[in-house]
C-alpha cells in the first residue's frame, strides 16, 4: 500500500501527445490548378523571392533541407539560368538531377537580378544572417502562407507537398515508376511506392512492364 502511494505521488506528469490536433499522414500533392493559383497569388503580392522558391521547389522535387541550401552556382551558368541542375542530397549523400522549365528559369532570373551575389552565395539567404541560408522552418512557414493564401487548409499541405507534386503528376501521366524513383533520388523503388502512396501490386506490375 505504501509503495503504491509512493509511485502515485512520484509519477511523472503526462506530456501532451505531439500530434494532438494535427492531421497525421502524408501531405497532399498540389494539383495543377492549385499550382497556378499559388503563382498568381505570389505575383499579385509581388513576392518575387517566394515565387522563385515555389517554382524551384516544384521543378527540383527536392527535400526542404536540400532546397534551402542551394547556391547560385547550382542554378546559374554564365549569365543564364541552367536548364538542368544537379544537387548532392544531404540525407542520402547521392546526387540527383532535375530540370528547370521556363517558368522556374524566369522567376529565378528575376529574383537573382534583385538578390545579386556570387556563385558561392545561397539562392535564398536568411533575413537574419545574409551569410546563412533560409531555414527549413521558415520555408515551412512560407508554404503555410502560400496554401492558406489560396484558400487551402494548411494542415493538409506542407513542404513535402511541393516535393511530391510534380512526381505525382508524372506518375499519373506515364505510370513510369522507375522514372519517378530517379527524379526523387530514391535508392529503392519501395521508397517511391510508399512516398507516392501507390498500391504495391499496382506499382510492381508497372515496374515489371517498364523497360529501361
């Protein structure tokens, strides 16, 4: 009886559940209509940096930690924006290549002309320390602003929504899971299956019918 009282008195206080009140699970990818809504929203509010960041996030399909660490030399060649770029992934240590389409090249050029800097500077510097890059936390806050700015629920979207968006569109259009695996920089096709939320049997059938 004494032991039970002692354990009750000294029991550690219960901590709140980390995900209380949050939507748990994979964030939704953006639909093409939502991409253009966000672009219009950013243009309307003259958020030049954010438009470049958004376009680069969509085309690069990079994790937030890799996106914010990109340097001007990664996207610029001479006086032009590259049509293709390559980045070493922080999580895997493996390189991943991606395309930069006209919309992204135009918004990046407009931003970098205002931003200035050298090839060794970060594309998106921190506003607190110009020698540091934009933090992943601030990037996440910006994504929240963008999606709520076009009437979407912030709980349903996040930085991984931008990473998944183009990959999901490519998969739906082509069914080529191997191509999406390469574009996302995944080492295993099973990771791509889980990331896109694809049924395993369907994914394997597609992979078996994809000649490389």
